[in-house]
C-alpha cells in the first residue's frame, strides 16, 4: 500500500472537487456560465469540463476507433473521453508532444489528442502526422499526452484518445488552491443551485474516488497486520512459557553456577544458544521461500516496486532480539533468587 500511495499516477488528485451532472447537451451554455462564475472565486485555481469517460478511477468509455497510419486505415479498440481545453492543465496531465486544445472551433471539429500507450501500440514515429476517426469524421492528432493511470495500478495504461467535448458535460472539475473548507463548498453549491435548481448538487473529491479503488486492499492490509501481530504475540508467549519451564527445571544448576561466580550474562548465553540455534535455522529456511513467493506474487502486477533486501535483514534481527529479551526475562525471574534457595528448593 505504501508503494501505491507514493506512486505518481500522472495527474493531480488532491484538492480536486468533481461535480457530477446528468448528460444534457442542451445545457452546455449554463455549464460555461457556471465554470466562469467559479473561476472568479479567489480560492479556486482552475475549473474544467469533461464528458463521458473523463473521471479518473471510473470505468472508461471503450470503443473501436479507425486510426489512419500513413494513409492506411487500422481499426483498434481504445478508451476515449471528451474534455475541454482546461482539463489537462487543471489535472496536471503533461503534454509531451504537440499542443493542447485551445478552445477554437477548429479544435472542436478537426483535432484530437492521444496518449503514449496508443503511440506505442501503433508504432507511430510521427504521431502528429496521423489521423483518427472521431464523431463521424477523421481528425488530426495535435498532441501526445504522457501516460496517466486512469484506472488502478492493477491495470496497464490502455491506449486512449481524447477529443474536445461535443457540448456534453458529465463532470465539472474544480481545483482548489488549498484544502477545501465547508464555506467554500457551500458557496459552490449556491452557484450550482442558481443555474441548475432542479438538479442535486452531487459532488465528491477526486482523491476519494481514486483511493476507493484500493478499499479491499486497505481492509486486507489491516486484517493481515492484526493477524500478524497476534501470531507474533502467541509465538513469543509460547517461547516465554517454554523457556520458563526449562529454567525452572534447571534452577539448581543456575544456583550452583551463581555460587561459583557465574554472572547473569553467561547464564543467558547458556540458555539462549539452545533456542537461538533453532530460531536461526528456521530463519534460514523461511527467508529464501518468502523471497521467492513474494517475487512471484509481485510479478502478477504490471506496476510494482523493487523488493527491499533490507526487510530480510531487519526482520531476523528483530526476531532474534525479541527472543533474547523473552529468554532473559524468564531467566531473570529465577536468577534474582538467592543461590541457596535455588539449590535447596524442591
């Protein structure tokens, strides 16, 4: 989970409000008015409009597209969405080649964007010289966007085409300068109700939508942590009980050793080596198996972090240290008694 939280998804997800609205092209002008009213607010950094398939974390819109490569048609299955000229800069999605939409009528009719995954799939050397069929006609590729993870990291980035929205708005993306506050949300809700009094102010936050993809993993991680802690506690309680029994059975030996001058540390070493040998042997047997199983499991994911050898060093050291403390505590309960008491006690 730490890897997932640190991973760069390729877009901004913090402080982004997403307002959902039923698709209705007849109200496009109202959405433009709503957008400009929010842009005038001091606490709003930017506002963008998106159609179907524009919300990261949701199921993408899929369909077949005719891609023209050097004059030859090639039909492929791709994901697609429709956005305005402020979508990419608002979400921090980078353009690595060409340009973004600029809102001109020419872009609305004749232009389209693609992602890196589509360029790789088509093996285009010059993506800006190609065309893609969109909304009934071929459009020129004007830019290539850097791959961003529209779905969870369990999925590879799919080839994607991005068109200029055809007056169809499903989502309004509002980017805040800083953490959102209740009065800011209320103010945006008031602007919404002025223009759309018959529609509910249905909003969420993009980071919540993205994190919701990993709810099962979060739950599994908590359960795994609890059971791991319980297993460790039970194991060391068993070790404590075993060493306590052994120490009690050999208390006369401990008493004699104390009479002839043995110190606590030497007695600890005497008892510890009997158990540490088994503990070290189990570590040597389990560590390679754990490494192999973890490596095989991680290879099932398209995106994964490197395995850290440090984990396989620190864990055994911690286990050995806790084991020594457990054994030392068991011995200390007996060794603090007087040697004569230990020898004479039956």
